[in-house]
C-alpha cells in the first residue's frame, strides 16, 4: 500500500475537528489562511441576523430592547468570551473597538497606579507591539501632560526592564508580525513584584490560544472580535477588568474616562450626574451595536462548540506541517522563518520574511491561497503572514498552500505588473 504524504513526514493528521469546517461559509477553490486578520463567516450568522432584522427590529421595534434581550447583549456575549480567556462572567463586557477599550483600560490602570504608587511613571511596551497600542499610549501620555513616559524595548528584553518605575506593562500577547507569544503568567508576576499593573491585548490569541487570566492574575485585557472569534469585519471588541480592580474602582467611585450613559449605574433614570455602574458595566459607554453583537455571538459560539484546547492541538499540528513542508519544498527560494520554532512560544500564525513579500502574496491570493502582508522593520524585508484557524483550515489546505507557494516562488510568477501595485488594505 502506498504511504500517504503524512506518513512520509511521520505525522498523525487525523482531524477531530473536521466537522467544524461545515459550520462556515467558505468559497470553493480558496485556501483561507487569513483568519488571524478576519475570521471566516459562520453559517449560523446569516439566519441569526435575518431573524434579528426581520422579527426583532422589524416587528418588535423598540420593545426588543427588553423582549429580545438586546439590553443584555454586551454582558451576555462578554460572559461567553470570558469562558475563552479564563475569566469570570462578570469581568468581561463587549463594547466599542479594541483601540477604544485599550484607552479605557490603560487610563483606568494608570489611575489606580497613581493612587497606590504616584512615583511610578513608565508605560512599558514592546518595540514591535501592534501600532494602535502605541498610538493609544502616546495619546494618554499627552492627555496626562507628560506625567507618564512610554518606553518600548525589544520583546525578549521586556522582563529586564520591569522595575520599580514601571506603572503599567502594556503588551500584545501574540506579536502580529512574528507570531511570538509572551508568557502572560510570568510577565504579570514580574510586573506585580515590581508594583506594576498589566494591560494585555489578546487580539491575536483569543479563540486560538488557551488563556487563563484568573490564574495569571492579569489586571486588564482587551481584544477584538473579528479575528479568531469570527465576529465579522469591525465586530465589537471586549474588555476584561479583574474583579479586585472593579471593587477598588467602585469604592472610590472611579470610572474609566469614556463615561457614557450605558456605563451609568441606572442609564434609564437619565440623571444629569454620572454615577458609574458597580462592576464591569462601567466599561460600557455608548449604545451598543445590537446587529454587530449578534454576529459576534455566533462567532464566539463557533469557538465554544469546538473548545480552545482541541483548537490549540490542531493549530500546532497545522503549523508544524506547514513549516516542515516549506523547508522541504521551498528551500533556497528566499524565505526566512520569523516565527519561533518552539511551538510553545508561537500563537496560531506562521510568518516568513521575503524580499518581494508584497507581490508574492498578491500572486498567492490570485491562485486562491489567501494570507496577508505586513511591512518589516525599517530596511527589513516584508512579511508573508499565514494564519491557521483550526475551525476551518484542513491539513490538505496546508499541503496545497505550500505547493502553490513553491510554484509561485520557483517560477517567479509574482514578478508581474498586476502584483506590484500596492492597495490600501494589505
């Protein structure tokens, strides 16, 4: 009997999540390796939105805020996200965007720190952190009149720069350009030993990597809903605040700085004075997007149905197969692995540098292999990113993607005018 391709690599590629792929609407002829940027569409989303629009909005009208449970959606979906990140139901709410939630969480952390240790004045972050995180931090330092300084250092030097001057450690759990994953528990512990608080951005890990914020004693965290949570483009984000901090904030009546009416203790009392809600509700602000939350809930349900641990196990297999095949089939074709070889240090993406990364990725997309491109550091080659969403990516997809990658590089089919022009979204 002929040996399979998996046998030749010594791999056991039985897929316990094979049935999950059928829950997604995926176009024929496409290998979708961009779920780390935008998750695929769950089939359950379309009938749910139709039912919401036609029945709850179309017939129930404003009464659906009560009758259809719209008013509870931010907390209800937040409680489901909490199960994916190792948090309590009353520590997570879905609202706004990641950037807005990061502003809320970072400002809240600094306010708490100022009360406990006013001499701490450093926001410590990774040099290669996702840019919006730095932009928010820069804006906050300006808002506080230079009271705080943003210090960015290489990711592998973070632990050495946490000291008594650190007010808040601000990190993205999985680096967006390399897939390298920080140790939340270790770095949070180090921060606490120095008296600092932590704000974690889970955008590239929630729904793909097992998380236990309670065990890590994380302070604050944020994350988006449109990557591995499959909530759709621009899906609402989530924010986590540890219960102990919510209690401290309640004790001194402190609220995060975006004090909107849905974060009020009793929003429909229409009081002219702001009184923050007692718990995580104080991290709400304006009226929530009910249609977007409904789509996000379908996406989160798709992850909960599979379970994060089985997803992680398959993700590791997919990535290892991809790396092994690239090394076998694409040797000498200009690819440099940027992601860690140690799977315990890698999120759910594999990244390669290539001198012509932009046109290469456009040529791959034209042949049905959808990843994405990110610019490298100044003067460095661009980056080919391949995300592995185990809910719908199959092992055969990996084989096919690598063969098309090899053909594209070997034949230099990327070196054509239609693949050179830059587009706004990369």
